[in-house]
C-alpha cells in the first residue's frame, strides 16, 4: 500500500525525490502519512481536494482486497 501511494505522488510532483510515505499503526486503521516538498503540496491536494480524494479512493479500493482499513493523511 505504501508503494502505491508513493508511486502516485511521485507521478504528480516536480520533486519526486522528496516524497516519503510513513506507516503509522492506529487503533483501528493503518495510517499512511504522505509528505512532499512544500511547493508540491498544491499538486498533491488539487483544486478543492479532488486529487487527494482520488488518491484516498484508490487506496480504499486496494485496502478492501487486503481486508484492512487504510487512511491517507497528507502532512
């Protein structure tokens, strides 16, 4: 799941070497923290959060296959 989020984010940004995804085990779900360069933040979030919502939708669909709840946070 981490590699999926990292691949999608690196495809969107100008500085793909600065993309990091960290897994944090929460109480009820696995949380993926996506970090990008400050000037690439807008590209990952998109207008009105559309790209961020699309990333979350893809991860949710992939997580259904594994049976685990996964959340994506952009920090």
